[in-house]
C-alpha cells in the first residue's frame, strides 16, 4: 500500500507541474499581441507557482486551514482545467480534470 501512496504523491507533483505548463500554454495561445502572450504565458504560471508555494505546497510558508487549502486546490486545478479548455484542448481538459479528482480523492482517503 505504501508504494501506491508514494505513487499518488508523485502523480500530485506531476499534476502541479502540468498545471504550470497548461496555464503557460493557454497564455501563449490567447494573447492578442506578442507582448501580451509573453506576459500571460510566463506571468500566469509564475503567479500560480508563487501562490501554491506560499499557501498550498507541503512546505508552505503559511499553512492554511483544511477548508481554505481545499479551496486553493480547487482554484489552482480548476483554473488549469479551464485554461486547457479555453486553449482548445477539450480532451486534455477532461483527462486532467479526471486525474485531479481521482488523485484528490486518494489523497483524502490516505490522509496525504
């Protein structure tokens, strides 16, 4: 069982990395000018990484109560799913969203 739990934590890390990549992809796709594309493509993932690092990561500087942490997860992973959809990657949005739900349920069940 410990192997599955560690694998689930690795999947969570990959989902976090995918969130940054997906939001960056969205930014580069949706900007009207080259400057806006760069600002959205680089800026949005930096903002998400910063917020996640300060409030959401296991080594967060500021520990949130469980309900606030769940809302932050919903926001970060939800924005990622919406960004994939908005960038025209409907199948990836569905796959990502389903993976996040399964991963989150397992993290809750295993108290990770």
